[in-house]
C-alpha cells in the first residue's frame, strides 16, 4: 500500500479582510506519485503551494508532510523542513544570474545538511551529484562554469530542475515550469523530470494550465475539485 506523503485535512485559508480562498476537506499525495494540478489564475494554486511549503500557515485544519503538521512548527523550523524535504521548480526558474550553473544547482545543499549528506551518499560529493543531474537532464559538462544568465530558456529550465532534485527531496513542486517552451520541448522535459523523480523516489506535484500534459501523469485534478470555496463562488 502506498504511503501518503502529503495529507490535508479540513484545510481553510483566507487572506486578511477577504473571503476564504481555500476550503479543502481532504487531499493526499502518495509517495512516488506524480500529480497534475490545474486551476485558473486567482484560484488559489500559488497559495496552496505556499501552505505545502510552510510559507503560510492555514487558518484552520492541518497540512502534513511526511507526517509532520507544518502548522505546529515555528517559522524557522518550517523553513528548515522545507529545504530538507521539498524541491521547487518555479515558472521563472529563479536562478541566481551571478552564480555559475554548478553553484545554482548546489544551493539547496548549502542550506540543508540533510540534502548535502544524501548527495554525498549517492554520488560521493555534492559536486558529483550536481554534475550527474545536469548530465542526466541533457546539459553538457562544459556549461557547468557558465553564468546561469548566459543559458537559453530550455537550459535554464533544466538547471532549475537539477537544483530542485539535488539531495533527493521527497517532494518536488513544479509551478508552471514549461510555459515558455514549445510542445515538443515540454514533453521531452517532462520525461526527463519523471525519470529523475523516479530515480530519487520523489513525488511530483506539477501545476499547469496546459491540460494536454495531464495524461502523462499518474493522476490529474483541478483545484476546483478539491476546493469547496471555488465551488461556492461558481454556484
């Protein structure tokens, strides 16, 4: 039986002075599962991702990752927990332009002893882990010392994926990471991402407007299916 990596129970969240944006009775994401999550702008996707990372706290209910209720942790403990167990691929990639490709990929290991140790156990060193991930994602070794802002969009995307995956976080969250790519490049990138998540044993939560990608995932959901607040507005 699969074990739940994420568990949401009676989750509610509202920004100050506004109506409740999220009202999710229950949701689980299993260990090793890939999930496609769709929702229009303003539906609460980014807020949900913030709650899963412990950036925000729910107004009610629980957000559990690996059995730990993030709402019960202090802000600093949530930050440590996030970097130890979650890798992010952002829509704009959020690479540091003044750092090299290698330095960008290794950043999580500078902030997380857990991920640095996992990288060393799997590859012998953090440097070797970064090089291996970049190679598996199709980037040549001669790019490792290049500044991140000198790369093409497709190359930057793969660097962002390697940064999210280094040190084998249990959860990888991808927020519209393929929006700047054409259809062929999107599917090729996803297949590489799936392969690396399987190798690391990571669950993948992939947020996108592009419904054509949904069949590639183990499961697909719209946020409206989860969120009673959305259904109340539509009604």
